[in-house]
């Protein structure tokens, strides 16, 4: 679509939301056509309040509807009992003054007239009953009952509670009844109790009444009365019934009912729907009551529709929005979801409170409003009457995959290449709270809001930003008395998290699992949290940071705090952050030198590797894992021994693995073996990358270590430690990052040759990824934590990859293997043999035998 051609929006519904939407979209240069099912526009005989937050929102687009001249600015708000005795003066006008905008009460017809004046140049089609829509690459086509169609770039369903657009998006739904009927009226009226700009609410038993000055000598009134849904949905009573319902109430209540002609009194059911978390699909979205119908208790229904329209207009006006309209619409929905969800819930809660119909609940209701401190009531009002504003556009990742990311993606689409982090929480944990924390985590990280567009169409594979696509959270409940309850997480990892790839087509590239084991009587609940990510966006350190942050957010929510949703920066690819002397063509020389050294070492040393038990085609390879660990005492001995022998813990674990592989093949002569070690390079980048920023920042270097039967393990441990230190000093781990640009596959179609190279000569045939001692806390919020560890998927890149991490005073040592290349019994043997080699070295080591 040429950039100079305006977007065309189809708005279904000419109510408050639809007309405001048309006004707002026209303000940002979008062509709009409005379609209304009614054959003439006649606002119902009722009134409403356009709250301060709605007027503030309109002001951000320079829209002034002149409502203060059409209606009446609210000057006071008082709650009374049914006889007119004051329960509480609310600080409503005070808060309106604080937020800088009035709240205006007026008739629905006056507001409609103001909006029609503002949209005078916008086509309005009456008698247009929408029956469905279709989307394609050109936009969206709406079909109407009379055979007409309309085509546009986007569709906004603003067609109210019985939305046809929502019905196609969601399917059949049921409404949630409030338990009462609502009567409405607008009438010229005057009474000594009514002051200019007054809002008066009267509370009885299972009944309420509202009396609101809407200016020009008129008032808007409403009344509610508890009754079964079958009657409230089809109320067929008379004015006399209403008069009788309010017999004995304050004089002004009875007088205004008497002054209203029976024909001008409306009776409507009061109902809402379960909150809808996703409002649209493709170039289609919802707005106002079509998206989030709410009860009228807070008087915020019209304001929420107006806020929706304004936020939608701002979002569509942002740079790049028209290049991806579905993303822009999901962004609008995401920006509005929390605000409208809380308003729907608050309206329902306040409705339940105010309709109290027993002496005890009435007393509790009245006492709450009488006794709540002024400051708290002001805070609650300010929260509703303050427009949250238009958030700055979130940083987004929209770029081609780097050579490193592209290789991980090609490997992953052949066989899953997942990284998995697990920890155990002890204590009560609420699933909705965890879900909310996961949404906040996603909002903070641009790489958690992407999918990948494949290269099948000829364009390079690329990250594609998402909006409104939550991170999947699977909940598994484990019986407390299940025999495998304590190790069930291992089954989940093997059966699902290693076996099933993250859906890169739809995104996000991360998912989560909660395993819950409810405690027996007087015992605490136990939960295993598992985070699984595509290696394209997260290495082990990223996974640990994300899991920790997720729990920290949940702890803040548990404590009643509102965690920040501010997004971190969108980073370029790791290759573009390398030091300048290693970036681009400048990195060719160091990479060439590295490859020559490695080739010379392989030629001279001829290092051995794990021999496959049988060949397995790349696309059939599946990773499984074996869990092992060191106790606190074993870890203490290991650290002490490493210090005595000038070795690292990583070197000792790698030497134990080499010993296990060598002894498995009954190696009798001194022989070199190759073992890979991923080296983190975040701090080496320019600018440096923090551990709390998502991404993959590790390069795996091979160490060719000499195994000598009968020699102490510490010689190998020291050699591996020194080799990695030397290679880091020479920046070989950074030079290696450029290898994929020179030799890696350019597309998914030519990945097979590089897979064969990695399988036969790559550094991941036998690998140890050790994250070292990690300060993962033992307690966060109300929960105690333990058993934090990581598991690596292998995909097509190796045979055995062990991962190690030290937390909570223990070292977790997990062995991943490609099934059948290394059959399960053999994998268990290698894990046990590695552990045995290490324990034997520790048992034979004393301070006197060390250096």
C-alpha cells in the first residue's frame, strides 16, 4: 500500500464508543466509515457521566466536545440512606480538581449529538446489520444482512453488548447477571434538596437510587432492585410498581419518579460478561462494551470506551504501525487490558457491595463508607479518574536473525534445541498471580515478544514482534502421595520440555510449566517452576535470570506492590556488539588464526570423541536427560581440592567426564579427548550486556585434553582450566562468534552440510556447560526455594551435553544425551562414571597431596 494513501477503518456501531472511535481516528488521519444497525439514531432516554479520565483522554488528541455546555459539571457527590440521611460526602469534586479535568453529567442524546457534530465529515451508514467478516492480505471485508459489503484495512467492533464482531471472534457466550433490574429516566425536575451539579446516591436493602443534575433544569435518575434474572431480563411491571418499590424513601426520590411519564421510564437488565483477554485477530479488534462490558456501578462504561478509542488512535498513529496493523491492534489491546480488566472487576465488586440486602451486609456496606479515611477514598477515586496516558512505544525486535541465531533456529526446526531452567518453591502459590507475573515479565523483555518468520518465501529468517500473545503457562497437579512426586519434574522435562520444540512460527519463544504438589495436612505445598526457551533468545544465564525475575515479580504482587512493566532496551545481534577489532571484516584475521590453530591441534593430537552407539538421522534426534548432584559436603571438598590443585570446578567436572568416556572405551594408552566448554562473553561486548537482558551470549570452545590411565584427575582438571583461561585471554571465544557468518548455513535449505560438520568435528560432541556458583536466592517473598538447575537440549549438535550449577549449597549436574546415539543405559553409566571419577579423586585427595 503506498504510504501516502490513508488507512481506511470500518467501525461497526454508532454508539458512544463507535462515534468516539471515528472522531479519534479522523484526528490522526485515518479514513473512517461507520455502520449502524439501527435505521435512525435515537439515544435512549437515559443519562450518563463522562468522567474526568475520559475528558483528559480526549484532550490528548485536541478533542473538545464542549460537554460542559451541553450538560452539567459534577460539583458534589453524596451517599445517603433511603430516607435521605447522609452516609458520606465523597471527595469526588476534590479529586476532579486534582486531576485537572471535570466530570460532566448529561443525557445520552446530548453526548451523541456532540459526537455526531465532531464526525460530521465521516460517512455514517444506517440500517447496516453486520453478519460477519472475512480477512485476507488486502484487509477485511464486512458482510451485511441486506447484501451490502464494505472493505477496509481494519475493522473495529464497537457494536455493544451483543456485538456481531465479537460473536465471530469468540463464538457463543453467556452473560453474567447482576441480580437486579435497572430503571432509568430523564425529566425536567427541581427540588430543594437538589443543588447545581449534585450527584446523590441513595442506598436501601437490595435497592439503590441515583439522582443526578444534568443541567438545563433536567435530572437523570436510575433505580435498582434485586430480583431473579428471568424477571429482570424481561421486566413487565408498571410505573406503579416502581413507585411502590420506593415507598417511604426520601421525598425527592418519590417526587422524581412521580414527575416522569411512564412512557419515558426504561427498564434494562444489569449484566456483564467474563472478561475477554484477547479482543481481536489479524486486522480486527473490539472497543467499549463489545470488548469489556461492565456493570454501571462506577459510571465508567462510557469513559472506558472513550479511553479505548483514544489509545487506539494514538497506537495507530505511531511510526511503523501501518506496516503491521495486526501488531498495532494487539498493542492497543495490550495497553488497555489491565485498565479495563480492573474496572470491570471493581464495578462488579462495588455492585455486590452496594446491593446488600441483609442487615449484616447493609451494616458492613454503610460502615465501610462511613469509616474509610478521607485520604483512602480520595486515592480510590483518583485511580479511576486519572487517565493512565499513552505509554511510550515498547522497544521491539524486528530484524533478520544473525548468523548465530540463524544456526540455532535451523538446528531447532530440525530437532528441538531448548534450554530449560527449573527451581522448586515451597509454600502457597496462586496460579492467577503467577500468570500475571509472567505477563509482566514478558512486557519487560523485547525478545519475549517475538516470533520468527521463516525463510521459505525467499526473505531471510527474521524476528517478528508480537503483541497480545502471552507466554504459555501449563499447570500440572501432582498427587501428594504419587510415588514419583519428588522426581515428576524429570518426567516433564524428558516427555515434554526436551521433546517438544517452542513454536517459533507463532511465538513467543518461551513457555513455562508449574508443577504443584499440594501438601498433606499441616505440610506446605511444593511447586516446581520450569521455564523452557528457544536457544535463539536465551542461553542458560538468561534462563536463570528470567526465572528469578518471574518469581520476584510474583513476590511483589503477593505483597500488594505493582511491579514495573517498563521494557528493557531492544538489543542488536551479538555479532554487532563485538569489540570493533573483531567486528565484521576486522574479525576475519583472528577467526582465521583460530581455525588454523584448531585444525593443527586436531591433526597433531587426533582427539577422540564419543562414538555413537548407532546413527540417528538429524530430524529423528531427541534429547533426554539424567539428573545427578553433589551434596553440600562433596561440594565443599571439591572447591577445596580445586584451590589446592590450581584448577577450577569446571575443569574438575570436565576431567571427570573425560575419564568416564575414556574408561567406557577401555582406553589403555595416553590419549587426547575433546570436550567443549561454553564461555560467556556478555562483559566483553561493546556495550556490555547485563545478565538480566535476554539473548544468547556464549561461544563453545573445545579443549583437547590428554587422558592418561592411572594419572590423577587433577592434572586434566588443571590443563582444561588453563586452556580455557588462555583461550579467553586470546579472545578466541569472541573470534568464534564470527564462524557462523563465514561458514554457517545462510538458509534453512542449506543447513545439512553444516550439521554434518558439527556432528563430525564440532565442539559439542561432548560438552560441559557450568554456570558456576549462582546467587539464586534461598527465599523470595513468602516462598522458600531449592534445587535450582538447568538442562540443555542438544538437537543436531552433539551426543552428550552436561550442565552444572551451584545454588542453595549444592551442585546440580545434569547429563543431556541424544537417545540411541547414546542409549539410556549408556547415558546413566556415563553420568554415574563421571560422578564416581570425581568422588574417587576427592576421596584420594588430601591437603598434603595437593600443590
